[in-house]
């Protein structure tokens, strides 16, 4: 769901309706689909790019590399906290690694204008994903 009217704080239902298809786009190797949720001038940051990325060209290039390396991970919306301009997305991801499946939980800020993400900052502990870490049972 990416209606043009999505701006301002989203309630939990609106956030879930937006996050469902958006997080599905994180699963599989479909960087163009994922990038279609972001505005041309969006800002994106996660632990892999702590300095952040500006604009759809940089973001799409990053998503292309990231999704190619992780085509089988599965993302799920857990909850949302309304915030000015969007919502705080609470998520979980199941990430296959050579050592087994790892479940990560985290949050990300999602700011929207006219139904597109203008700012997305992702926060989670990536220690379990580092070489030498063992997956939790």
C-alpha cells in the first residue's frame, strides 16, 4: 500500500498496511521493487552503511548488492509506534547464514511523504551476523 495520502504520523493499522508489502520487497532479489517504496531524494542508513546513502541511485545500488547477497532472508513487521511524519517500524528478520538461521529483531524510522519513504534509518545488533558468531537456538 503506497497511497499518495500517506503523510504525517501513521497509526498502527496504516503502518502495518504500508510495512507488509514493503518488507515483502526486502525478501527475494528484487531491488527495483524495493527501491520503488523510496522517494528520489530519500536518505537511507543501516549498520552496513553508517554514513548513510543519499538519493535513489545510491540506495538502489546498495539494495542491489545487499539483496543479491541475501535472497532468502525473510522480513516481518512486528509492530509500529506512530511518530511525526511516519512511524517507528518494529521488525524481525530470519537470515540464513552458513552457520544456520539467525533471527534478528530491530527497529527503523520510516518517514513518508506522498506515500514514499523519504528517510529510513535501521537499528539492530548485527553481532550475531559477524563471522565467528554462532546462531541462537
